[in-house]
């Protein structure tokens, strides 16, 4: 299951993670975000043990969203060793997300 990320736990969960982290910036009211949810859930299961998946509700955690320039949602950012490596804005198919993840693993 994806980890709920907040302004307060982002550093510990993402920057200090031993494995790469896929962060999904979303909002509850966002239709495309809801449509991406099954894809994100599938990736969470598929990469279990090799990738951490976290979700940031941008309405509740505006500080971290602003830090990474999240203007449109959904936005996906892949982190490795505490650094943002890849940023994808808008709906993505599973193949595109998997390809970006595989490059970091």
C-alpha cells in the first residue's frame, strides 16, 4: 500500500529512504488522479520490496507541493538517494511509469 506523505514526514519517508520512491501528487477532487489510482496501486504491488510508493494530497500538504513546483495534478516524481530524478505531469500509462522506475532500479 502507498504511504501517505505529508509536509512533516516527507524527509524521513522520501529523502532518507533506502530504495527509490515514486511520489504521486494528487487531490481527492481530481478526476484524472482517481483514474490513476489503480495504476499506482498495481505498481505498489509489482515493485514491492524494491520501490516505495507515496501519495501527497496537495490540498493538505501545499509546502512540499510548492517545493517541487507541482502546478498540475496528477504529478509523479521519482526520487533516488533523496534527489528528484524524474518528473511526469498528467496521466501516465503504466508502461511509461514502469519504464521510468526500471531506469532507477
